């Protein structure tokens, strides 16, 4: 049976685990040639795993060069690599602030730029999906640095969506609510209890509840008329247009 992404090249950062892993495996199952780019790698069936730190421009350039040589021009990039340790604002040091911005925002920029350069050179358009966050929309206790990075990702998404539209490259963000991954489970217990209590759906989300939206956004037909959107998948925690 033909897959939604048959023969297309897709790159997923942070694809070793969590949301990125779910997306990478689904894209592979839809027929894509998938490269996962992560600072820690482990073998994933049928996927090219590349060790790279997305905050390091040299490593990002080398990773995209390798993808171009081994798989071809990317059709899709999903920026899922990210970090999220909570720090009370009064204790937030400049190093923790900078690291958060470096991974979540600058890393997203570097990978998006390299993917877009390859897509424009290839001349066949493409899709970029950045994983933002509900925290970037509504804020979150002990997450000032994270909220700033994710609100930055949302703004960045809209800016390059405008700039890349003439090249046939659609750019969107997904802003998930709390999703049951190792990142979320690294949050303090009292934070998790308070977060769960404020969710209209009364539970954390699951990776498989994010994956279909990522697939829609990179889909050649289904995603063709969506660009500059920040898709709110927050279990009802954020209710806004
Ligand atoms: N889990 C949630 O509740 C939630 C909610 C909203 C948004 N998000 C966002 O979704 C994305 C994925 O989150 P997750 O829950 O799957 O996290 P995760 O911690 O399970 O996975 C993140 C992956 O990113 C990789 N990574 C981290 N820093 C990197 C770097 N500098 N270079 C390369 N790879 C790096 C890690 O090795 C890991 O494999 C993140 O951007 C996160 O901010 C998560």
C-alpha cells in the first residue's frame, strides 16, 4: 500500500526518544527515508541516525551534508530536539537561560535554515514543523526560560513561513500540552500534580496523539494550504483562536 510520504526524505531532530521518536517511526512507516539527528543516538530500524548537537553549527552543517549525500534533498524537517528543566525564576542563572535558548531556539533556527537551504536549492518545496509548546502560549511556573524559548519558536515559525512561502515551503509549529515523555516526567512531582489538575481533559497527552498532526503538516496534499500556524494540541488547557 502506498504511504503518505513514499520516497520522500524527512529529517527529525531529537528523534531518539519521546515525541520526535514517535514522529520519526510514523514517517518511516509512511514510506519516508528518515534521518534522525540527536546528540545521543541509538539504532532505529530503517532510520539513518546521526549524532549531532543542534547547538553546534558545524555539526548541523555536517549532518545536513550527510543527509543530502545519503538520502537526498529533504522534503520535511521536524524540529523536536529540546530541553526543559524547571528552575524557579529567582534562582534562574544566565547559564541555564542561555542553554535553554541555545537548544530550543537557536538549534531550531540552525536546522531550519539548513533544511530550507537544501529545499530551495532542490526547487521542489518542502515542509518544516517546529515543536513549540503550550507553555510558550500561556506561560508556566518555573519555566520562564522555557516559555521564552518556545514563544520564540512560535514567532520564528511565522516569520519564516512568510519568507519561505514563495519557495513552496510551508512552516508550522505544534504547541503540545504536557505529553507523557521522559522530559515531562523529569518535572518536579508537585509541578506535575498542579499541571494535571488544571487540564480540562484531566490527563497528560500521549505521543501518538501528537504524531497525526505532524503527519498532516508534512503531507504533500493535506498540509499544502497550512502555513504559519501554531497548532494548539493542549488537551484544552489553552483555549484561544
Ligand atoms: N513532553 C512534553 O510535555 C512537551 C510539551 C510541549 C512541548 N514539548 C517539546 O517537544 C519536544 C520533544 O520533547 P520530548 O518530551 O519528546 O523530550 P525528550 O526529552 O523525550 O526528547 C528530546 C530529544 O532531544 C534530544 N536533544 C536534546 N538536546 C539536544 C541537542 N542539543 N542536540 C540534539 N538533540 C538534542 C534529546 O537527546 C532527546 O532525544 C521538545 O522540543 C519539547 O520542548 C514537549
